[in-house]
């Protein structure tokens, strides 16, 4: 299952706002970037996870190491 589909299933409100934001940006902001932005705005308690390097592509490795 893709990350976008999983996000829609597990967090529909965040996904709906992210879809609207991505669409309003007219292609300058991807759905994934919009989703992360909206998620932190709706759930500020999750901001430390973003600051600690929990970004796409970092799963399973520390952010200060090379891929």
C-alpha cells in the first residue's frame, strides 16, 4: 500500500486539508509536503518527530548517516 493511501486511511482529516493545500498551490507543493505541513499544524505535539529527522526516506536509518 502506498504512503498516500495509508495516510488517507489512517488520517482522513489531515489528508483532506493536505489535498486542498496541494491543489491550491497549483503544483508548487507536493501532496506529501502538504501532508507533513498540515500534520504538524493540526498536531503540534508531533513537531519533535519532524525535527529529529523523521522524513521520507529516513526510515530505518539515523538522519546523520549517509544513505
